[in-house]
C-alpha cells in the first residue's frame, strides 16, 4: 500500500491539473486512512480529536462521501505515523 504521504502528493498533483478523477482519488485516500487507522488501533474519535475535526467529518472522509483538503490530509498522515 502506498504511504499516506505519497497519496497526498498524488492528490496535490491531481488538484493542480484539475483531474476529472479527483473525487475517486480522495475516496481511495479515505480508504487508506481507515485501513491505516485500524491497523494502528486508533479509534475514529481519537484521530478526529487529534487532528481537530469532528468524528462525523472524519467518517465522511474515510468513506469517500466527502472530499478533503490537503491540510487536513497532512494532519491525518502525521497523526498516524
């Protein structure tokens, strides 16, 4: 699995180019976040609190129902190191 930071770099490039599949890339990132979080045995509440977002916001991002922003994505990656 690509590291979260590598996925963030990819997202950044796609945003700059206006990639039509950006929503799919955010959904893939969300899935990777959930997998990494679960492997790390971090609850969604713990991670959301650590990065300063609500549990529901993080849940929407993990399930791909909401895109993201690069700043929050970086906070997630840093918190899950």
